[in-house]
């Protein structure tokens, strides 16, 4: 590894090998490992709710990952630090989506059930005439089609 901001200093890692000797590593390596951990957590969080599809071309996948993966995770981390809350990624993504859409999503249990216009006719099996199955339109459906045409 080459670095312009690190020298050739070695630092104690706080660990020992099998013989009991203390392990020292270059300060550059220890700094790299400490900053790499944050990137790994960010990548792990962005992989939980991945919006990508298999059919997307690679450059669309990269754009979607940048837009929905990394950006949402980074904004969640900044939001949690500013507000001193601990929102999960799912709840943050849902609230972000609601604020972008400017609408409130109702729960399925709160939605109103609309009764469908159920007609009183039932399917029947026709008898065979001359060895062929007689095929006709349903009388109730055919009359509703005629009403819509006129």
C-alpha cells in the first residue's frame, strides 16, 4: 500500500500471537481497517431492501444502486445523527417514500370494502347436441354488454 498522509510508523494492535509477542502493524493498515468497517456496514444495509430487477442492464443496476442503495443508507445515517433517533432502514425508507409522494398510505385493514355487483346467475353445463358441445354466451353477461353498447 502507498499513502501520502501516513508515514512508516508501526502501532500496537493490542493482540498477541501464539508465542505471546505483541502484534504491531503499520498505522496505515490500521486506519484503513477502521474506515473500511463503515463501508461494509453501509453495503450490508443497502443490500437488505434491494429494488433491482434481474432484467435490468448493468448500467441501470449501477444507477439504481447509487440512487436507492447508497443514498438512502447515507441519508438515514445523517438523519439518525441529527434527530438522535434510531430509525430502521425500512421505516426510514417508507417515510422517505411517503414524503416524496406527498400522500399518506392507508393500511389495508382501514380501507373500505366495496361490494361488487354480483349477478344471480350461475354457470351451467350444456348438453351435447349432435356430438358437439353447445357454446353460448352467458345471458346475464350478454345483456349487460348490450346495455353498455346502447
